[in-house]
C-alpha cells in the first residue's frame, strides 16, 4: 500500500479544515479591531477584512500544498502518524505565529493612531 497518498489526503483534509475554520473565526472576530482602526468606516473595514481573508487563504493553503513536494517517503503506519503529526504541527505553528504577528501589528497601528491625535 502506498502510504504517501493516504498521508497527503489526510493532511490536506485536516489542514484545509483548520485553515478555513481559523480564517472564518479571524474574519468574524477581527472586524472589530479593523473597524476601530478605520474609525467606524464600515465599507472600508469590510473590504479590507475580505482582502485579508483572501490573502490568508491563499498564503496558507498554498503553503500546505507546497509542503507536499518535500514530504519524505512514508513506509509504514508508524511513519505515517509521525509524518502527519510533524507536518500538521508545523503548519499550525506557522498559523499561530502569523496570528500573533498580525495582532501585534494591529496593536502597534492602534497605538500609533492614538498618539497622532493626542499631540
């Protein structure tokens, strides 16, 4: 049996589910922060939020598919589980780091914006 094909299928199903779920969660809950940056301009907020969601999907799903190119040969079930765990864990870690970077950027922009108006 070719375990690589099974690993690819499991990996892609799990990662696309995680990416879409987290993306929708960020899209829904992040609107408040973007709305605060745009001082209540809902049209600009919604447009930027949609662009950010699209960029998030393209970047992360693209990376998930690119990861398949460098996947090691899976010989048995033990290696299948190990390989899936490390590859899913790596992409989840990248998602978390990207999220924290974006939140730090929003925090920095909000502080910079308030300091401009207090001078």
